[in-house]
């Protein structure tokens, strides 16, 4: 069932970080916020998406976020909008959040897509020591190289996905942050 008012959407959104809190609130008829709102990361959705179960209640699949994304990383699927960083990187412009009419996307998380690069054993830096394309292209300087190893990923990675396109042999795969 989709919420039928912005007020309800906002109240639901305030509970987005806690599944337990969410269900307790639903059982109470969504009359009050009982948890402090916290940022969540829902990597498969556009930037700023609330937790998946709540997202499915709030998103009306209008497609406005898909249209607004200047990077073309969002597409509408049968289950709603998804982010695909194999198409391009996310530049954190927050245009998708700005146009969302239902609070399915919100400003609690605007700094992390939730994706992280992993490196295959075919990485040329590991095999031959003759490549640092992804290291050079990372806008956060979140990658460093050691001799005879794949790049080391640091905590300041924001999951933008730029490194994916940097690797000309396809040795990088993005996975959801754990
Ligand atoms: S923040 Fe910008 S680039 Fe990233 S998904 Fe949203 S609209 Fe697209
Ligand atoms: S703009 Fe919001 S409500 Fe519309 S499809 Fe995107 S996430 Fe769903
Ligand atoms: S996802 Fe972005 S921030 Fe993270 S390592 Fe790749 S280029 Fe750097």
C-alpha cells in the first residue's frame, strides 16, 4: 500500500534507519516518531534512498529521479529505480533527491553510494607493477598501491564508481559495502 500523504511519508522517513522501530511504529498507527532518524545506505537504489522495505512503501515509481540524474546511472525497473555504476559514476549532485516527491530519497545520506570496488587477481598492478590508472583517477585518493598487490582501498572511499571505468582490463567489480 502506498502512503497517501506527504505527512505520512515524512513520519515514515523519520524512522527509516530502524526496521524494529518501523514495525513498532506501524503497529501503533504511525502516530509518533520513536527513533532518532539516522542515515542508512541502500546501495541498489538512487542516492539517499531509505531502507529497502520503507523505500518500497514510499516510492511511487514516478521516475523523476531517473529523469533528473545527469550521469545516467539511474534506470526504472519493475521494482522501481536502481543505480547502476557500470554506466557512469555518481557525482553526488543530489538532483535525484531534490526531485523525489515522496521522501523515498532524502538528505540524510548524500555522501556515500554504498558501493565499493574489489580487485581481481588479473590486476596489472599486481601482475606486472605497470598500472595505477584507478589510483590516479580516484577523486578521493582512496586507493594506494603496494608492490605486487592489488590496490588497497581506504575508508574515505565514497563509492562514486569512477575507478570502475578507469580499469581498462575490467579487473574492478563494485560490491555493496559491508
Ligand atoms: S546524486 Fe546525482 S549523479 Fe548520483 S544518482 Fe543522484 S542524480 Fe545521479
Ligand atoms: S523520484 Fe522518488 S518516488 Fe519517484 S521513482 Fe524516484 S525514488 Fe521513487
Ligand atoms: S569508488 Fe570512487 S572513491 Fe572509491 S576507490 Fe573508486 S574512485 Fe575512489
